[in-house]
């Protein structure tokens, strides 16, 4: 095992985050793909949409 959390653990972790927590993770995401969102753009999205974006970014970053 490579030390990374399983997809199930990742999903569980993200689903328990508040909107503020997810926004902060997206604004300070250090992986690939590089994300370039403004806080005002993220404010207009639902928590579920933000979680979806974060999960997609984290899954994609595992491939790089």
C-alpha cells in the first residue's frame, strides 16, 4: 500500500467538511491539476458542487 487514503476514506473525509473547509482546501490546493479559483466564484457554488470539485482534483492528483 502506498500510504494514501482509500477512495472511500477520501470521500468520507470530504463529505464531512463544511463549505468553508472545502473552499480553503480548493484555494490552497497544492497538487496537480493546478486550480485557479477566486473566493468569490467559490462562494457562488453549493457545498455539494465544491465537494465534487475537490474530490475530482484529489483523484486526478493521485495520477500525477
